[in-house]
C-alpha cells in the first residue's frame, strides 16, 4: 500500500511540480494577501450593487425589476427613479414629493428658481456639488438631463463599463485561477471547469447587459451571470486558502 502511494505521489510530481501547501512562507503570504484582498473586494462589489442597482425599484435587495430599470429603463424620469430608490432617504417626504411632481409635470422652468432650486441647494447640493462622480444637479442644465425620461443605461455607458469589467475582472479571475491550479484533490477536468467558469459567466453577464437594454426579458441572465462567477471564485478562493495553511502535505493524490 505504501509503495502504491509513493508511486502515485511520484506520478503527481511529474504532472504538477509543487502544490499550495508546499510553498515557502513568503509565497504563501503573497498568495494569501492577494486572495483575502480579492475576496473582500468581491464582497464590497456585492454591497455596491445592492446600494445602486439593488435600489432601482425603491426596495433594498437585487431583483429582476432592478436589473430592468438599470439597463432597459423605466417609466418616468431619472430624477424620479433616484428619489424613489437610492436617494429616497436624503430629503424629507414632502420635499421628495415636490421634486417628483415637478419632474412629472415636465420640469417647468418657471418653478425652478423660486420653488425647486432652494430644495436642491439644501438637500442635494451638499453632496452633489462636492463629491467626485456625482452630477451637480444644482446646475439647471444638469438637472434638465435628470428630468428626461429614464431610458436606462446609455450605449456609451454600457460600452465604457463593459470594457472596464472585461479587462479588469478577467485579470482578477486569471490570478485566482492561476493560484488554484496548484491545489490538489480535484481531477484535472473539475479543476479546468472551475477555472473556466468565472470567465464564461463574466461574458454572459456583460452580454446580458446589452440584451436587457434591448429586451427586459433577458434581465435574468444578469443575475445568473453574476451569481455564477461569484460562486466559482468563492470555491477557488476558499479552497486555495485552506490548502495554503491547513492541508496535510504528506498525501497529495490527484
């Protein structure tokens, strides 16, 4: 029996030169730091999605309606969707309703200076005029864009976000998958499928943004794509961390 185990160990060594538990301490800490940081980053990305897309329908939690509103659009204006969603708690109910009614009425310019702008300056401008990335809606020209009918993400926005995600997230999956290649306990077929899965679901996720822009029925694919690559990445991250620090190196049989 011992001879068989040794033969299997030698055969494995010929295929895989080293495993995670055999790495030196500096390399282990390097891989661990990367995996922990990426894991935390994925959690923060999930939280960010919940606080942005997840509030598109005015309710916390990601739903199909959230995806449809974010990419395909919804009846009403962008200002209304924000005030009913992620910005709902940023102003008193009576102020929020006054802004919504003004936007629904076509945002008449005659009401801007005397009625609407004071509310905007008091409740919106403190953040929107000082925080990078937020539209300065105290500027009437900017507010005009917010009172147009919400048609969801624009083609230019989808193009910009798509190429950022495809380039950036694929690098994350590459290094997570590369570290996972040194794991043991999986057949080569299973390991290959796990490594490929995040890339496949990332492509599904990005393509489904564009499909949902055209047809709301594809919104399910966005959720499936995001869940798929998150689950596969989680399996690889936790498996790699376990084998880096807790796996017994004496028996490593593929």
